[in-house]
C-alpha cells in the first residue's frame, strides 16, 4: 500500500510537470501569435544601422571574421574554431531563436517577425502578377541560424549531375565524387533503411522523417507510383521518383544551423559570437581585406582580420556588402558614387531561384482532425504531428516534365497537407492581392490539400542591385521569373502531370478533385496554353532559394569567386554561401551550403597548415 501511494504521488508529479510545461508553452506561443498579427515589416534598414555618433570603436583583432551566422557561417565558425589557437569572430545582424521558432509548423509565421529582413522584389512584369504591386516576397533570415531558421527544413541535395555539371564548367574540384564526402560529414542519418555509400552517420545535422505519416501523404506516394515513378531515397543513388520528405528535425524541433553547428561549441574560448551586430562595410586595400565595421546598439565597431574575412551573408546581402565596399560592376559603382576597389561585373548578376506555383488544390473525402492551438501543442510535446511537420509538408516527387521517368528531373512536387494546407496568413505570406487571397477562403483546411509545383532548372535570370550607396536602403531584387518562355513550357508540361494524378486509383480512393481557380485568367480558358501561362505569371512566387549572385568560376567577367571561394584578385576575402553556386541545383540549397562550408573549412585549414591528412 505504501509503495502504491508513492507511485500515485510520483505519477501525479509527472502529470503536473507536463501540465505546467504545456501551459507555459501555450501562454508563450499565444503571445507570439498575437505579436505576429500586429507586426509590420520594416521598409528599410534604418533601425538596424542607426548610429548614435560617428566614432569608430576598436573591437580587436581576430584570425577569421565571418559575416553571417546562417547555414555557411555556423559551419565555418564550428570548424575553424576547432583549431585552438585561431581566434574566430562570428557576426550576425539578427538576434536569438526561441521556443516558438523551434516549432517546425510555424516556420512561415517567422516571416512576420524581426527574424526576417523583410525584403520584397522589385515590381515584376513576367511573374507575381497576383501580388500587391506585382512584388514577390523574399524572406531572408536575420537571426542566428539565418534562413535555416525560417526555411522548410527540407534536406534535399539535388542531383549528382548538378555537381558534375559544375565540374564540367571548369570547377573541377566540385564534382559529385569529390563533394559527396562533405555531404556525409555533416549528416547524422536517423531513418532506416539507408545506403551507407550516400549517407553519413556521425555528423551534426540530424536527418529524419516526421511521424506519423498522414493518409493523404500515402495517397500521393501511391498515385505517383501508378504513374511510373519509383519510391526512392532522393538523396541516394537516383533523384527521379517519389518519397516522404527528409527533414532536419531533431526531437520534434526545427534543427537550424545554430542547433546543428553552434549549440555545442558556443563555450569555446576562441569563438566569439556577436548577435545584433550588423556589418556595413568591408575595408579593402589593394588585394587584401583588412577589417570590417559593424553596428551594435547604435555604436560603430571595427574588427581587424589577421588571416581572412569570410562573407556568409547570403545571395542577397553578400553582393550588397561587396558593392557597398567597392567590389562590383564598375558602371554600377560609378552610378552609385562608390569608389571602385575592384571591377567585378558578375557581382549581383545571374540571380537564380526556384519558382513555385502556389495555387494547386485538391478536395478529398478524407478529413484531418481539428484541434485547438493548445491541443496541437500537447501533441507537439509528445512528438506528434501536425506541429512537428513544417507547414504541412510531407511528401516530395521529382520527375522530368516530358518523359516523366527518365532523364534529369526539371519539376519538383511538394504536398502541403491538412490541417496546414492553407497558411494561416496566406495573404501576408505571399503578398497576395485581395482578389487572389479570396480564393483561399474557399478551401477547406481539413479536407483539401495543396501540391506546390516547382521549376528546378529555370533558364530565366535575375539580378541584385542597389538603390543607393547607403546600407539603410534595401537591395533591389529582380527575380525575373518566366522571362524565358522555355520555363513556361516546362511548367505547362508539369501541370498536365499534376492534373493527371486525378485519374489514378490512389487519388480516386479519396475522391481527390482539382478545385483551384485563377480569377484573372478565366477569360483565357478556351486557350489552354495561354490560360496556364496566365496562372503561372499570377500565382508563382519564390521557394526562397536565391542563388548564384557571386558565382564560382574561372574568369572575372562571368564569376566572382574561384574554386576555393576566394573573391577574384583578393588574397583573403572569401564568399561562402548560396551565392557561390555556379548554377542552381535540383534541390533545396541548405544541405549544399553545409557541404560547401565543410569543404572550404578544410581548404582554409590546408592553406594555413592545420588540416590533418
């Protein structure tokens, strides 16, 4: 009896602790949701770069200064600080993450917080016609972890042929055979079965599926298999096929680059991480990067580099910093009144991204459970969906728009499933015009699911330029999607495949019926090609993968960095982020940026004699 009473008391204690934890989390989350509803994105960087006076304060000397604590910056900070006698300074313009940003399903809501720089594209003529002012959203992470904090946590390396193409372009050290070990170095594979040749077991990036899988996700898998696609590990031997999504989620939490690469090393005495430290200029002399200035709490600081300065600020902010520091197209620098330190015409050019067609909804006769916020948080604490799923994502497919099951994939499909198939703030998430956003009011979040259709290898190119010579002004981002008509042709092939899924036994088993409308295009329904071209131009946005603006290559006329990611003609200035991709991959760039940063970390250690064979 005594032991029975002790058991009751002990068990009751566990219940009360769990209830307390749930109540605290619920109170915190509801406060964050309230703040998000009232949040207004900044129009410029005035708040961030505001200074109290013009005095520059000395911040000391470091061996390496890393600008940006996103995907690449976190890896570099971890690996370079492994050398005990190297002093490493990591500067991040944003602040800390929190329990709210760790919840995978809330990733899109972070766009409406200070964790997002708040960028929009310039007004577009060939895309984003259903958006306010014809401007696409361009969320970028301004927080430790960078855009890996805001992203969909999808681990997708792209096709092996992407990297062999890089090598064919002259970047011979970046063939798939040579970079695969660096993918594996970062990865801690947590699903089974897996092929050890392609996956790493001891890395810091936890890669797994989410559980439990939904009925609709399995329906999507079966439908694509009926169409001839194989169920595959898309990060393994082949990419054409269908699969559940591999996520960087650990213990139900969004594992951004901070959690993967920095949480375990923040205590290192030779690593200094400075948050809310916004870099405004790289100070260059001839072919040497000497120092950076940054602003924190209104005070200007200057930090000097003994060895190298590494820009890891992303494909938008890195070209902005280079141009403001005098490195970029000579004509643009002259127009802005910036002294030309180095004429590099490719800085900010060749912008590539993955256009994503938003409005493809199917209604089913299957209904997801309806829960309150508190009930969902209780499930989350138990490691269960839906909040453990990033924005309702669960399944993925890659196919060739013409041949479907052969050749290289040029279309990707992502399922966005109930009850998260319609983002809670869809109008804000994609800057939708009122008329376009009204369509989403007709969708049922419990029975309807979305298929996002993504163009993997667009021919269209955009650019990043500057409005002025002041970092207060946001950079000008011109995506220029669908300026090449071939991209629209591939998308038309892609939508025909998506619609054909209705004819599969799998879709029929849940009565999955296409229900989307495109109000600005209905007058074109008699001409199928014109109708879909109109729909794509109105309802396509970014997949948040800007790349290639400081691309790797051999010549200063069409590239910015060499194979070691050193900026052309400079001894100690590197760029390590999505901007260095020579050409966009058929995947999601986070894992690729991790790989690049791992490889360049070894290059740096080798340069300074610290790489152990």
